[in-house]
C-alpha cells in the first residue's frame, strides 16, 4: 500500500470516529446529568420545583423527594420559542405559556421512582423530574 492510500485511510477512519462521538456521544438530548441545580424548595409541606423556559428548559433534570405534594413552577421571561408550548403527557397538559410570567402546575404526590417528563410541542426541548 502506498503512502497516499495509507494517509487517506487514516483520515477517513478519524473522520468516522469524530462523527460517531459527535452524533452518538453523551445523552441523546444534550442533558448533563452531572450538574446539580438547587431548584427545589419545600414550603409548608409542599415541594416547589422551579424550571425556566426559554430556548429550552433549565434545569433539564430535577430530583425531588417522593411522597410530598409537588408543584411545578415554569417561569418565562421573553419566551417566544417552542419552549413556550409546554406538553406533559403524563398529566394530559398542553399549555401555551405567557411570554413572561409563571405557570404553576400541580403534580400531586409523586411516588418513589416516578419520572415526569415535559417537552415543547415539537419535542425539541425537554426536562425530567425524578422522585426518589
């Protein structure tokens, strides 16, 4: 095999490897599960989860206590993208959020291991609440 064929083969293999890392590496939706954000507060026996909606949802993953009444507060601030169209299939919720404001959603009492997912109407952005 001559030198040019060898170099071309190495370049192709490295390109395929790089493309695989970009497309298949990490979580499917870009969530970084190692980041811990303090967005849960218990007040008078009710657990409040705060999520910001603008250009996606932040934080993407929230861990909460099980067996406590839980309310989700979705905050918008100049939100005109897809994240203003909130869908939570487990609760049959389809809401268009105000561009600026807060929407409070009663999630009830979550059981240990229960996962609640929310997405934008197009499914591009999402968040997850995990009771443990």
